[in-house]
C-alpha cells in the first residue's frame, strides 16, 4: 500500500503503522503545502481500509479495482479545487507517453472532478445539478474511453484533448467554499451502512469553509459513525478552527525536495531527463495562454479593492491590510479591464477561456487568504477576507446561473465589498473617526 505516494516517507510510515496497528483515528487531517500528495494519500487510505489482502497497488480484489478507478461506492470526495492543469497534463501525457499509467492518470483526474457532483452531495438540492449533469456525462464518457483496455491509445488521447473544454466548464461550477448543504448531505450519507468494511469521506481544502459549514462538520466529527472515516486536507492548518483541530489527528506532508520531485516527474509523467523545477512550475506550464497575465491582474484587483476602501474610509487597523493596499498600482476598474484583456473578455470572445472569470475570483481570493499568514494579520483581516469570499461566491453564482456580464459583476463585487466593510463593527472594521 502507498506505493504510488512518492517523497512522503514520514507520512507513509505513520499511516502504515497506524493502519496495521488498527489505531487510525476516525477523523484525520492531512496538512502540508500544495502538490504534496495529500489527496493521493487519502485515496490510498480509503483503498487500504476496504482491502482484506494487504492492499498492494496491483491487488486484484474488487474493492481495490474500483478504488483504483476512483469508482468505489464507499468513498465520497468534495471541497473546492482546480483540476485544469492536472487534466491538461494528463491529456498531454496520453499523447506523449501512451500506456496504462497515462490512462489511469487522466481517468483519475477526470473522476476527481466528476465525483464532486455525485448526487449524494446534493440531497434535497438536486436542482443545483441541472447545469452540471450534461457536462458530467460528457466527461465520464470520455474518461471511460481512456480506461485501460478500452479505446486505442491514439483514440484515447483524442478523447482526452477533446473533453478539456467541458472539464474547464465543469470546474467552474465547483463552489469556492464548501457549502453547508453538502456537509448536511454528506452527514446523511455517512450514517448509511457501507457496501464494504469502511466508508471514507475526503474533504479537500477543509480550511475554506464559512461558519455554517464548519459548525455542521463539527457536529458529525464529534460523533462519527463507527464505520466511517474522515480525511480533511489543508495547506493552511492555521485557518482551521480549534474545535475542528481538536477532533482530528494530524499527519504532516512535507515539501518535496528536488530528488523526490525528479522521481515524480520521471515515474508519473514519464520525463526521461526531468528538469530541475518544482511541481508547481511543472503544472504552470499547462495553464492556458493568458493565465499569468490574468493572475497578475487578479491580484492587482485585490490590492486595488483594499486601496479603494482605505481611500474612502481611512487607514486599516492591521499592517497586513495596509501592506496589500500599498501594492496597488491600478484602480479596481483598471484591474478588471486588464484581467478581461488577458482572457478574451472573460471568455466572451473565446469559449476556450470560459473558465477565466472563476479563476479571476479564485486568484483574488488567494490574495486575501494570504493575508491570514502575513505578519500583522488579525480579526480585521479575517473579516474582510470572509466578506470578499461572500461577494465572490455571489458573483460566481450570478455568472454561472444567469450568464450575467462578468465585468459588470466584478464592478458590482467591488462596490459590494466596500459597502460591507463600511458596515463592519468598529472592533473588526475601520478605525473610529473615519466617516463613510
């Protein structure tokens, strides 16, 4: 077990020891930097919990077969995540180095996306799936063609490349914070009897929840069913509330060094002479044209928002907020225009860029999230970051549900955030003495 987990020897040793001793906690946190194999470890743990033969990677039992395909009925996956670069890398791998490993990589990446739209996560909220279901069917059909033993290699590569735009559209529909209705749906599913020995629930980016979702999650973590395990993943452990941290056992995933990174690039991506780059840099090479310019404009938008608020309302109480505001070189409107120019007017002029408005909101949100790790951050930074998250989620909902103009929505977001910050109480808001 865990043979496909490269460069995380300490985490693997601890997990294997706890699993073999029968001492795994019912709720676990896999924490560490992005691209450190936390989700891979969670899927392997789910497979090992279902297998009665020691769970070698090539185990022929039905449980392991379905887990390798990410099709086991006892595993539930959700949480915000962008899979665009992983899918693009998988499609390119199918073309460049065809074979079963490439097929498994692309198929698993596609199913990491489609599993976020499992009906079990939408109990009583089925109407929310209406827009996603045709895309889910298309992506599932293409990923099935890519499975080992199905279409010829050349045909599988063509199917993978053809379905990437649909994958990008589907990825847009993933909420940027875990909604409370999914937590409640998950709780109902978690209490149903599993088909095998254990159920495993994987919640990625568990730090990206608002209060209602956190409180609903806390309730089931306090009294989990005996046959259900929870694996939370996070790159920002400090952003999780203490009451959740007190109910999980943490496993630390470390940044990979150059030797381990080279092993991943060689064994997984079949690069015979891996370049001396990080995995983050490798995946950046699969970002669509205009991504870097869009990311820069998105972060400029975040800085411009804070500078605009400060100009209208006065200095902030916390240095972290002032620090980001000081980086502003554009107005919010100018930053929106730059972002639109980088991505064919947020996809209005090129359907292949339809993912870009969600990416614009996500990248701006990342700038606010980084405030929480900055020196001088506190309650005010947290309050403003959460207000931005609320406004961004509202903008994305209006965009995906009603197809409203993204530039107008971004301008509305800026005004909405400014008004919301003005309404904050003085203990978390702008200093006293500055009138709206």
